[in-house]
C-alpha cells in the first residue's frame, strides 16, 4: 500500500545547538545551564560524554549540510545558543565570532536547498542569568530574552522564515524543580509553575515584537505535549487523565494558542499554594499575542490511572497527587529507551489540534527512535542496517499523513535527529540519527540505511506500507 506525501509537505530533521556544536570557540563565562550541569555532575552523563565536544558541528557543519543535501531534506531545525550569542547578557554585547558562525550555517543551508528553522532557546539559558536572577523565576530574564530575540531577528530574519521561541519549555524546570532529579536538585513546585508562566509570557512578548516589526516569516513554539490515555473508562481514571493533561499539556497549549489559561487551573494553584505571580497587563499580552503555528515533539504515549494510595501530606505538592503511571500490558516497546511505541498518538494529537485548538498550523518537530549499540547492526560495508528506525518513521509518518488527510492542519514531519547527537545524561548512549557519528574514529559521519531510505521517500514523495492481514 502506497501513501503519497503532498508536494508541499515538509520532510526534514532536527537537532539543537548544545547537542551538536561542542565548545570550540566558546569563551569564558559563556556556559549555559546544560554546560553547568555537565561540569558539576559529569558522572551521571553516560560514559562521561556531554556537550564539550558533542558532534563538533561548530567546525564540521558543512559536512553535515552536504549530507542533508544528499538526503534531500526540505528543512532543518536547530537552535541559536543564547549563552554563546553574547559576551555580556545584560548589556547584550554580541559575540561576533559566534554570530558570524550562525550566519555561515544559515547561508550554507540555503545554498544546499535546505530551509533553516531556528529556535531561540533549546535548554541554553545562560548560566550567568541562572546565577544572578534565578533564571526564569525573574521577569528581568523575560525582558532580556525579548531583547535577545529582537537582536537575532534583526540579524537573521531576512533569510530565516520559521522561528520558535522555546523547545519543550516545560522540561528543564520539571526535571530540576518538580521532580528534582537533575542538578541542582531543588524541589520547589511553586517555582516550577512560575517558570512555566514566564516562558508563556516571554513567548507572547516575542510574538508581539515579531509581528510589530513585521518580519516576513512566522513565529511559534515547540511543545512536547504528552498525549495522555487513561487506563479505563472509569470516572476515576478519566479524571486522572484530565489532571495530567491540565498540568503538563494545557498550561502551555491553552494560553499560547487560545490566549487564556484553563479556568479550572487557578483554584488548584491556590489550593496547593503554587499560584504564579502575574498581572492583568501580562495576561492581556498573552491573550493578544498567540503563536502563528506549533511545533509538536512526539515520541511515546503517557498512560495514567487513578491513584492507588492516599497522598502523603508531608510530601511537597506534585501533580502526581491526582494520578499515577499505568503500563499497558503487551505494549510494543523500544527497550533501549524504555518507551512505548504507539504511532496512533500522532493521529490523536492531530485530531485534538483540529477540534480543540482552532486547527492551528502545526508540524511534528521531533519524532524518532534511540537505540543502544547500533554498531552491532553494521553490514559488511559498514552501513548500520537500522530497519527498526525505518519501521518507526514509516508508521508514525503514515499516521501523520492520515490525520492530515482527515483535515488536521499539519505541515510536515521532522525526524529527531539528522545525526547522532548528545542527549541529557544519556549522551551518546541511544543513537537517533540518520547519520552515524563514529566516536572511535574522529566522529566521522556516515549514512545509516535509514538515511538512504529517507532520501528515497523524499525523492519519491511516498512511503510503501506493509499491509497487515485481517487475521493471522
């Protein structure tokens, strides 16, 4: 069965600055939050690998862009490293060496026929602002981020038409302040909620700036909504799913797309003493400056059920007060990552955007499969035969094409990732790329079998699906 890919449908790939660039050319005092974490807890990063060298994209970007051209990517998403873009984060003195590098990458992508898509912050909060202002706890950081965005737009918006404010804006504070599993392990649920709010406000302010100055492209945000499935139809399980969705998904989706927070959120924030500080003027900014489009990162479903036990009131409030995880028996798994494989979540997310969020334009900005020890799958020519990745991409892309045909306003699919790259803590443990990075041989690049397959589906604008028999 052949599924056709529309001619204007984006088929691209993604990465980020900190996960690829490395520290070549980085100046003293230009650490990001991720750099600080790596320096302070290197022992938790798999085999000690981290952002220090990464894939050395900073020096070797042309090699990767040549491979993008060979594969035929239509678009490539990465980020600008905020921490490296300035030498002074308050006077906003631009590091011209790094800014020039960004210029060269943009020009090289365009020359290769690959449309650049840039994100302003992909976990690259400057450590200076974290130390001085407590990061996104401060409205000062919101204002500095907006000024940073204006400088970036003035320099690059003549060539870049697709912008995102944040990638997965909920993640850092969830790992650090809610779950306290990452450096510096500070549990503070109220701070978690304040960071969530300030990133929404920062996005609205940047959207207002972008439209007011009439840059020619579009401005959006990349979210990672965890598509939520209750265990059963019981009222208790359904309520658990609604509460998970409220605290992890709707606190960004609703204000960014609809311009308002869910009304049912505020009584809960007061009840649990985690209300964020806001003003009426800020709420108006949010209401009047919704995003042009959404990037959506989708990897696996999130299944929940009603809590089995009463909450320990001595424990700081956590949204898990209202739910607990549920593991579906018999689920298909990526055992390397511990994640369920469920392509149907793509269709379900697309229909939700159509029905609940005004059918705003959107695209998948990350979707992929990380596997350990891929070297074991090399053939006699040294090509990694990652048929599991081809199957994963095929099935998720097929679901995306189905929901697009059903009327969801989806514009494309971007694989995570183009090359193998560093992930938080996991480093190079799980490989995601169409392109292999050989850590034992100078980080040499080579296409995996999935890279050749991706090239063919882009060229032919179709995917060949295996038809399942009705019974077997």
